[in-house]
């Protein structure tokens, strides 16, 4: 019932939907950078959507399975293979004892997510199994994977005939609703916020009309953007307030920062906009050096897009009932 890490990859850590409800204690929410791909991988593996998955960044790990398992991979296309043979994203896959899962060349996106049916045995800390890398807690020993780590499955893949199970799973037709696809966007949708009026009109126009590039100094905490410098109308001092995933804050150097999953809990910089939640996965899949543009949307439109995405997840969850029945032996 275990998996051995032969190579850890560039940055592989366990994430779920985050540690919500503890920002007042200074504990960041964290969680998966691309929650869409994380939820998708879990559903395809027959799991609840908040089960911890392995978030893989750019260069994936090499894992040896010491017991059978069913996995699903979603998100970036990082060339996954089992025993050297390519395997697809967005499918439940039966893995045999002794099989080796590895990753090759990236062809799209930055972060992939691996879900195990039944999950990995990780402690729950403050209602979450997410790894907070800066704080060194949660997930697997509070850190990214290392060579020779041993991951334990919470429940074995029961049933003696794995070949029959694999055939039955493969024969299930899986259609992803369009809102759940990995579609790159030319412009990310963003809402003006309470602080937008504090910026010079030209800066607001620049933000919504010019191109920015993602700085190499970008990571799970925030994406720094390089482009036109944004200026306030005056040097107003703002009170610190709670931050949220997708807020675009502008420090004194005028270079905007998109706050991401591991953002700090509070901040006092003015925020020029807030990214629509439905487009945060697209940013999470961008590489340093990639170009980003922003287009304004109203709150009602952003909420409608959220609703559309949730309906797509519900539709997919219902369509995957046969997968869950097979994996649970019903």
C-alpha cells in the first residue's frame, strides 16, 4: 500500500482546496494553484473534490508503485508515462504493483495534478492536507517530495482482476464539459475594485489595455508582472486588510502582483483589480515569461461564469458515477 519516490521532480507537493477559516490567525489558505485541474483529477479517480492531490510543477516526479492503485492526471500536459509508455490526462488509470509513473517534456501548461483513488495517508492539520511550503507544515512532512520518500495509500485497490477493471474503466466514455477544459486565454477577466479609483486614469487604462509579462520572481505566493508602471493619484496610506486569491496589488515600485494560493493573509498595498475566479486556473498554468493581458468584467458576469463552472462540475460528477461504482466494487 505504498509508493516510493525515485525522483522528486522540480516541485511536487500535496494540495487540496486549502486551509480555509484561519486567516485571522495568520495562516494562509494555500491549496491547489489550479483548483479546476485538482478537482477534475479527483473526480476522475472516483474521489471527493477536496481529496489531496499531488501538485506537480513543470518537471514531474518518478514514482514506483509498490501496490496497485487507480490514479488520474489532470492539468498541464507534462508527458506522463507508465513504464515508459505514454498515458493520457483526464482518464482513470489502473496501475499495477511495480509500475513506474514518470513525466517527460512539457507541451502545455505548468502544473499537473495526480489523484489517487482513496487518497494518500496524510495528516489533517487545521482542516486541510495542503502543504504550506513557506511555513513548513501540512501535506507530506510540510515540504515538497524528496528522493526515497514513501507515500502510503489510505485504501488499497481491491479486486483480483486488475485487467478486467482497467478494461471496464477504459470503456467508459468521458466527455469534459467545455468550461472545464484547459483553454489558454488572450486576456484574463478582471473586476475593478474599491481601490481602482485611487490610481491615475492612465494607469487604469494601461492595466486593462497593455501587455504584461510574468516575472521569473513568481511562485505560489504571487505572480509579479513586468510592464507599464502603475501610479496612484496620491501617496495615500491604506489600512491593512485581508487578501484574497486573485487580488492584483500594486506596491510602491508600480509593478503589479497577482496574489496566488500561498498569498499573505493581510496586505496594505492598493489593489487595482481582482481576477475573476474562473480565470485563476489559466494564470496558474502560465510560465514565467508568458504574456498576460487583462479585460474588465462586471461582478455579475464573473458570478455567472462561476455558476457555469460549478454546473459543469456537477454534470461531470453525475456522469462519472459508473467510475465510482467500479472502483468501490459495487
